[in-house]
C-alpha cells in the first residue's frame, strides 16, 4: 500500500511517498516557488541521485499534477499508475479544540479548517489549498488531516487558559493551542528510544527551531506546556514573527502609524522577528555570515534569539522539575552548532552542558546525534524530525481502523531497531567525507 503525504505551504508543496508494507519511504521531494513563477521540483528516490525538474506551477493544482507526473514518469518514477496511491495525508496547522487527533477529511472537516484560518493565517489557507488540489487530482481515495495542534491537547487548563476575560475562552475559544505537533511527537518518541525508557516515563524539553520556533515541556511523555499560543505568533523569536512582546505596543503603533488590524497582522507575521531586527535576513546562515562580517544588527539578532530560547529552556526545566533530555530539532536546531551552543550556555547549574567538539560536528539531517559532555546529567540530543512519517502512520492506522490518540497508540519508529533507509543511505555518503560523525551518533544500543 502506497501512501502519499503532502505538506502545503504558501509557495511550496512538500511530499513523501511511502510504501507501507516495506516500512520505507520510496520517494520524496519539494515543489518550490508555487504561484511565484520559475517553479521547480526536487525529487529524491532511494538508491538514486536527486533530480530537479522545472515546470511553471501557477497554483497548487499544477504542483500536485507535477508531483503525480514525476512519481509515475518512466525516467524518475517509482510507481506505474497514480491509482497505486491508496490515501493522502495532509498537514493542517490549526485544528482548534475540535480535533484531538488525526481525522479523515470530509466537507465538514474542511469547512472547520476554513473557519480556523484566521488563527493561522500563514499556514491554514495554503494547507486547505493543497487539500483541495489533491482531492481534485485524487478524488476516489481517502484524504487524512494531521493537525499540528493535536499533540498539545493534553496541556492542563492552567497552562492553556490566558488571564483574560474568561468569556473570551468559553465564547470565542481564546486559549493556547500550540503547534509543530507532529514534529514534537516524533522527536519525543525517538528521544525515549535513545534513552532506553518508556515514553511515558520521560521528561523532556524539546526545541523545534526552524523559520517557526517552538519550545515544548513534556512530562511523562505528554505535552504540558509549549511556547506557541493562540496562534503561532506567541513564544520565541522566529524568522518573521516577534514571539513574546507587550501587546500594548501593537495598539500604540496602530494608532501612531494609522494602520489597520489587517496591516498590523501582516507586520507581525511577515515583517518582524529576525527579519525585523536585521532589516534583511531570515535565514540563520545569512545572519551568522553577516554578523561575522561586522553587521551589528545581525549580531544583535543572534543574541536576542539565543537569549530568549535559553529563557524558555530554563522555564520548562522549572515546569518539569527534572529532565531526562534536551532535544534540538528542525532546520536550525539540527544544523546550527552556534545556536545550540548559545542557547545552552550558562545552563550548567541545571546539569546541562554541551560538548563543544561534538556540537561542532553535529550538522546532519540524516542521523540522530548526542552532543552532551560526559558528566552532564541531562542528555542533549539532536534528532532530525520526520513529520511526514508521523503523517503516514496516522493515515494508515485510520484506514485500518486501529488509530487512537498517541497515549494509546504505538508508532513503528518507537522500535529501537527502526531505520529510515533514505536517511541511512544519505548518512553513509556523509561519513565517507566526514567519518568523525560516527563518534557522535546516538544509538538505542549504546556501546
């Protein structure tokens, strides 16, 4: 049974085709610059070199068609016919309080996602566009929604209720929801494997650091607090979002500049954060290079982001009382030794200490690594996330009628012997050039 998973962004469409019987991904890729012109797809197949195909995709429907064409093509394809795809799993950022777990998409669910779009304006609309395009292209198979918010539905009331008029919650559903759920679920379960413990006996601080950033406190295997809130704007500093700040600033500047709510929403979601500080950069690599070249605002952006991240780590250690591990994941968390070092600097009193050499080596998206100093009580892992695999598992389990909330469900990647073959092959190529990576590879079978 082949399962396709789609992660639709405003100008991109990420995909992964998974062959369930073999428990492996057989192809994955990304269509970029959708709706923008000069679109192209990067397509990876296990055992082959990645290929790039250029094709204009004015809408997500053309992007879906391009994915279907590449998957079935004689040169780069992996299936004979699109009818081999038996279901499609879709990432949906905001499920509100309506959804505590993944669901099969019907018109009612799709209408609910539309109603929730103003809560995640950067994500839900393109998620819905991708769903509509895929349902049009593949109308006769089940489509499944996997919600980012579902993982956090275990938070207690005192963590998710805001100190605002209580009627805002009861009548308008104003509360903390949290996001990045599929990613956080995956790395939490994998961290438990690396610790050799039941996931429900582990306390973790998780740091998902990409363009969007969220921190997560996990007690006994479930989410008890997270930095993102009612929308993905709250919390840590992000690529284009400010994170925590005084809400009165927004009111003051709206009046001073004479701008509308809609205009302020654009400023907060798309023109703040690291971009707002630096004036030109979102990518942390660009910021680090500019800082090294003497750009003072770039240096300041690094200090602000790392300082606020360190505060969240400390806050969640206080929430948990004790932690088994600190986990870094997502693009920056996986690939930036600088940000990991600066976010953990000064946390030795909490028994957290990064080994500088190990941290410097850990720049791979193909293997789980450990960067802890030998005598640190809290282990520090860098775990490449795999949201798509969570989506596949949820989709298959729904089709087979055995799916449940994660506290009653065991994922295949919780097996200590689990291997992602695509990543394993890529890692084998990496260590040919950088064999020292083997020294920091984390394992469920130490020694």
